[in-house]
C-alpha cells in the first residue's frame, strides 16, 4: 500500500489520467473492496483515504490506434500488383507506404490474392 500513490502517479504520467482503472483491495478476504474510476480520480482517492492492505490494479487497455483498414491495404496492394510489382515487392511497398507491419499486409495479400 505504501507504493500505491507513486505507482498510480507513474501510470497517470505514462498513460493518461483519463485511463480507467480498478483498485481491488484484500481480494477474497473479509474486508474486500473494489474501487473503479480513472487514474486521475484514483490519485485523489488514495490521497484522501490511506491505502491499507494488498492491492491489485486492473488498467484499461490502450485505445485502438487509428490506421488503415484492411480494405485500404487490399486496395493499395491491388494498385501495386496492377503496376507490375511482384507480391513480395508490393507487400514491402504497401507496408512502408501505409506504416503497417509486413505480416499484416502479407496476410491480406495471401487471403485476397
């Protein structure tokens, strides 16, 4: 419990104070408590209530990264192949051009092509 506030502060700095978190205290014991909120709210909570006991932190996953859709990748692959590139070269070019992994582009190339 003595590291909880520092850990939450580090997480808020590294992730975002709006990221959702669960603070679970004394799981499977008589005084079990579960608190839910954002990292920012959790920081305020542990400043107001002295942390006691053992805690488990459950942090919301990262939001999805915006990127090209499978359809956009497939269209770019088609343009590359129609321009006379081999599948291997088309995959490399599309991966570089769109900033996605070669594995993802290759998987789409073999599924659609």
